[in-house]
C-alpha cells in the first residue's frame, strides 16, 4: 500500500471483525509469514513478505522464552531450541544459540578449574 510500510508482529484480526481492528499490516491469515494490509474493515490485496531470516513470528514468542530460559539453565536443550527457531527463519534463534554456547563454555571452564584444584 503506497505510503504505508509493513512492520513486524501484528496478529491478524479475525475475519468477523468489521471495523473493530485498526488499519495496518498483520500476518496474512492465509500465508504466514507474509503480511497483508487490513484497511480497518477488510483485507486488501496488498501483501509484503519479509526477507528470510528477518522474521520474528509472534507465534514463536513462547518458544523463544523457553529457549532463553533453557539456554541459561539447561544449555544443551537451549541449543536445540535455538536451532529449531533458526530453522523456522526466526532470527532470535541465533541469539538463543549464542547464549547456550557461552553458558556451555563457562560451565566447561569452571569444571576445568574445579578439577585442577588439588584435594587436600
């Protein structure tokens, strides 16, 4: 739609909403992660698709939260969740992977330090 830039994160209004949802870009109910413009009363033909790797699908938010938690406290599981998010094209997956790897490295260094302390 001329003059209107697509943006991330909108949840599509249900089709039965008639004038209840504000006009704007929302996830296309027929083909996510494509976005479609809602004019305030109906879907238009205007669509926009984010380039691969730049998608933050709000449906992944719960998985991202679990990924951050497990990356910090159960880093191997966090690593797996990060790969799942990345395979879905969600760029937050790479962040979860990085945190999990850093935590694994910290645990490894601490384990090496503890192992090198002479028992006395």
